[in-house]
């Protein structure tokens, strides 16, 4: 009979390993992805831009909540993005103390170009995959993200 050590990692250990590797690989490519948008863009700003592109008019507080960071952190990143001409802030019509964030036309064009390049890279890298396998991976990653956020918000 095999011991637990010989049986190999369990499913959660295997998942932890793959997520760790995925995060590390994403971090290592983050700077080049950000530079495709703007040569002075910080790697951590690309996901912020992507979220704004998907949800124009987001509030800074919504962005902080979504990414699980402080409002001051998001405010600094948004200030830098505005300096680079990639986002603009407008007064929130529902709350004059708040601001709505959208991509500028230049920011949208730059982001779309970078995203198109990234999608093309994924298509080349996963060319041997069935389309349904790619779709299933996207669904499972979305489910993972949704459940992790819900778990964190529940305080368990």
C-alpha cells in the first residue's frame, strides 16, 4: 500500500502550484504588456486599465474594492494613468464628491492594441487546444476568481 507521500500531491496542492506558477509567469510578462500600452506604464496598471475598459465610468472606490487594495493605492495609480493621458476623471453625477473613470480615446486605442496583441499570443500558444477547452478554462478561471472574492468578502 502506498503512503500519502508516494501518492503525490492532492488536488488543492496541485492547484496551489499551478496558480503560483501562473502568477509568477504573469508577473514576469506584466512589464512588457504594460509597455505595449505606454512605455512609462507600470506593470500593475494593465489590469486596472482592463477593468476600466470593461466597465467605463467605474469609481475609484469600486476599483479598490475589486482589486482588494486601498483607495490611496488606486488613487496614486489613477493619477499616474491620468498623467500619461490614458484615463480621465469626471465628476460623478450621482455624488459630486466622487469621480467616474474612463479611458481617454488614446488610452482606449493603446489598450485595445495591447489586448489584441495579447489575445494573438494566446491563440498562437494554445493553437493545439480545442476551442471548447479554451472556453472551459476561461469559465473555470472566472469561477475560481468569483469564488475567491466571495470567500474573502465573507471573512471566513
